[in-house]
């Protein structure tokens, strides 16, 4: 039995929920548990999480998944070799190292409260919006952790006081979880990994260490920053008080980088993860490529302290699945997210309706913080099915915009070694269970879309990283297994080229209508 070789656990801490999944040696999930946690919206454009609630959600998920595995006859207690961790990136926490308590709620990656700080820096710094691009690959944007950290340092008295006293420490969600799981105030390990660090704006992409010039320019004290480690190495052991004390934490990646590893993306291969947002990454190999088309230069992964670093181009889309949640929670057009496929399939087209979900601005490749959502082309003929279909199309158009930019930047298309040299987009994430969405994606791109059997590749990637670190798997097990792609479902385009062209032109018109709307009076 595969399970006799042991198991690897994976914490997948996302934007709306936490999961713990237990994998056997064949990378099959044998048990899992998921918990949703609270989203806080204190003001328009602000999004927060409670770090303590997230911590508790991880504890609950581990305990419940272990119970399920044991009930199904798996000896996980004796066979768990290590765990990996993957998390929502950029989300920022500052906490007290003496009490272990957060000094403010976590500021979430999509939170836009730092726009005034961004504008101020753009004016003050000689390089404007691109001032730090050379070192970190990222423009000045509300998206990244450094801006959120500056906001906390400037606006929260508890943070200011703790920094003065030398009691404050900073981290993204991975850092917060690892510190607490390895002891917290009793010797917790204060680390982050290269992929999460690459999204702070503070790490130098070439040296993979905190960039002294950037930290000095922004006035961030170096002593509050965690140590940077690779994605696959033993970081520490889980302390008493947790369901699995003594187990090694041996893998850590930001969610999109974990999905790259879970999809086994090598140089020239791309994946798109559809979650709250959508994130498209193209592995560019061992050399970082600077984008001229609105994309971010980032890491794919670094699988060990001495391993070569794989870089990537990334396009981030703020609102993907979140638009479906908006239809459900704010408009009441659907009762559950899964209903959108059936509703959208009731019509063959959007009837000329185009929806752009620029709720908090637009990310790649537009980077317009002044954008706001629009729905155009509405007539008396328009019904809720047209709007539902337009929401699905909006996700796919945004992915196409990013891939078009990637092809321009990379100079050559990524390819799966299938003998046909055609570009294949690997997809994953909960929304990819929607067959209509996947077909629309293939149609609007004009290229095939490949969906693996296990669409939750983010958790799998973190498990792979931990398994590699403790010798549970070898790299060839991950990158040279043809079995996974054999069972994948391929969606091929059926739309006429002329129709595709016209739809893309209409979409671009709709995107332009979103610009300069942030100051509309209420």
C-alpha cells in the first residue's frame, strides 16, 4: 500500500479559507479539512483578516484532517514525515514578539488603503512608480507588503511604540504561522521563504536577500524583517500545543508559486490559478526577465538552499472568482457559486454585455488604481444569464490580456512537450471545475486549456516542497511523471477567429471605460 511509505501534510492558507490536506507517496489526497474565516471590510477598498482566527483555523484543519485519515484506516500519526505550507501572499501582519499578539488586523493583499502612500512615493522618488523595479521586479503598488507595512508604521500607535521598544516583528501569513507553530514567544522561528519575500518589494531578486537600499529609502527597520530561506528545506519542528508536535515544517511557498510546482511547470511553461483573483505565471528559467508590458518579474521556486533559482513572469488579476461571489452575496443573482455555470449556459452569448470587475482598480497588465467596475452594453434584452456569462468572460479576457503580454515579454511561447509545439495553458483552482469557464477560456485565447485531475495544485506544490526536503520524493518523481498529464482534460477552442477578434476589441473598449472613475461622488 502506498501509504506504508508515509505521508506528507500540506497547509493551504488562502484568502477566504484554510485547508489541511494529507498526501500519500503517490501524491493522492487521503484526507482533508477546510474552514472558512471572516473577511473584514472596515471601509471602502479596505480588506482585513484576524491573524488569531487564521491561526485557530489551521489548528482545527490539522486536527480534523488527522481524525478523518485515522477513521479511514491510515496510520498518519506514525507515518507523517513532514508538512509544507502555502499561503496568500502580500497579506501583512505586525505583531509583538513579547506577547505574541498582533498589533493590528492583517492587511490583505487586495486592500487598497495605501494608494495615497503609493502616490506620495511616486512623486518623491526619482524613478517614480518604477523606482524599485530594478531590484525587486515590482512597481510601487497597493498590492505589495512594503506599502502595507508603511501604512501600519505611519497610522497605528501600537506598531509605532513596539518598533521603538524593539518589540515589533513583521511577516506575511507564512511567517506568522511558522513563528507560532515553532514556539511563538518561546523561541518561534522568524522566517519567510524566497517566493513570499519576493512579493514584499523589499527583496533583491538577484541576491535573494533584503535590499539594503530599498529598506533605507522606505525607512523600514531591518530588525523587524524575517530571515529568508529556500522553498524546500527543514525550517523547524512543530511545538507542543499543536496537533502534530515534533513534525518538521520542510516546505514553504506563496500560493501561486506552490501551484507552479504542483503543476510541475518547467522553463517555458505557464499556469493560471483561478481563485478569489487569478494568477498567471510563466517559468522563465534561471534568468529573471524584465517586463515591458505590465507584468511582474518574480520567482517560480528555489527547491533547496543550494538549488538553482527558477524565475517567472507573473500577471495578477485582482478579481476573478470574487466576481462570482459578488453575484451571489451582493446581488443575489445566484445562491451558490456553482450555479453560475448553469445560469450562464442558458444563453449562447452575453448579448453584447461586457463586465469589467475593477472593484478596487485593475492589476496586470493595466495597473490602474483609478479604475472601477463597469457593466456595459445593457439593453432591455439583457437578463441575468447574460450578466452571469459576462462575469465568466471577464475572468477569461483578463487571463488572455496577461498571456498576450507574456508572449511579448518572453519572446517565445511556452510549450508542453507534446510534439505539436502548441501553447498549452495549465489551469488549477476551484473555479476550473466550471467546464463552461474553461471552454470560454480556450475560445478567447484560441489555444488549448489543460485541466489536471487534481485541480487543487497549490496544496500539492507545498507538499512536494516538503517531501523533497526530507527525501520522501525526488525531483524526477514530480517533473518527469507523464501519468498526471495523461489523465488531464483538454479544452480546445471552437470559436471562429473573426468572432474572437471582435470580442477582444469590445472587451478593450469596456476596459477603457473603467479608467478615472475612483473619484466618482457617492
